[in-house]
């Protein structure tokens, strides 16, 4: 199980206007870490997964919509 890059990118576009820095601050992660994950797929570990889960809970979204089974 891992984050779906495309769906996380859609979250960033919808809630932060496509701004990596603003979305990273909202999630509480380093902008470089978020950028690297969204553009290369590297770095979608526990911290980012937890941050997206927390974001989904705060905004009333279903976390399961943003993960993919590998």
C-alpha cells in the first residue's frame, strides 16, 4: 500500500492552487520531500503518508481514496 501520486497531486491543486510550498506547509512536511515524491515517486514514506492521512481527516476526505495497493 502506498500513496497515489496522481491523487495527492490533485489534492495539492485543489486545496493549494498547485503550490508545492503551501501544500507542504499544510501537510507539515519539507517542500523538497513533497516535490521529490510527486515528481519522481521517491520519498512517499511514513511521514508523508501520515501527513496525508491527517490532512484527509481535517478536510473530511476518505484517506482510502488516496492510496493504491501495490
